């Protein structure tokens, strides 16, 4: 298992770093890795969201226990179950591998960011879809870009800050 993990991490890093050379003079490697890994995970999240919205929930409300979720909120929760584990893996082993923090500390910090991002995602989706009348997938894309700004800043300067 450990060999597979190292192989996967090295493969991802070699692919990302291969595309880094044209950007060397304008962006630090860590920022480029964050953008590339985060961008791939963001596309993954949006694809899962769109699939869930259109084919799993079929644009209908979803009832669970005594709660009714609108299809865009149900799709957000569904996509979260897939994109957050991959997001943590990419942050821990690809982007912020030199923090000096143990896995547990990073996971706790990451989950704090994720919790805040879930709240932002929920609120922004509700505003864009329910109040502005946007279609859910473009609303999800706009929401994602706004949340990325918060996520990158908080992870770089607080949650995964490199120990000296």
C-alpha cells in the first residue's frame, strides 16, 4: 500500500511539475501545485455535482429522514463525499508536504477549512440558485471559485503553514 501511495504521489508531482516550467518566473512552485491539484479536484467536484444533480437526484428534492433537500444541495453533499478525501490527499501529499505537521494535525486543520467551505458553499448556492434564479451547475462553478480564494488563503497562511 505504501508503495502505491508513493507511486501515485510521484506520478501526480511529475505530471504537475512537467507543466510548471512556462510559469516558473511568475508563480511559485507550491502555488502552481496548489492550483493544478486543486483545479483537478475542483473539476472532479463539479463533474460529480452535475452528474448527481442531473442523474442521481434528477433535479428533484431529496427526502432523507424528516428533511427535504433541494436537488442542488443534495448534489453538493453527494459530491462532497468524493471530492473532499481526494482534496485532502492532494493537499497533504502533493501541495503541502513540507509543513512538518503530523497527519492528524493536518486532517483536523483540513476538516476545519472544509467545514467553513461547506457553509460558504451552502450559503452561496442558496443565494445564487434560490434567490438569483441561476441554473445550479453555473451557480456551483461560481461558488467554487469564490470558495477557492478563501480555501487557498486559509490553508497557505494558517492551516498548513510551514513550521520553521
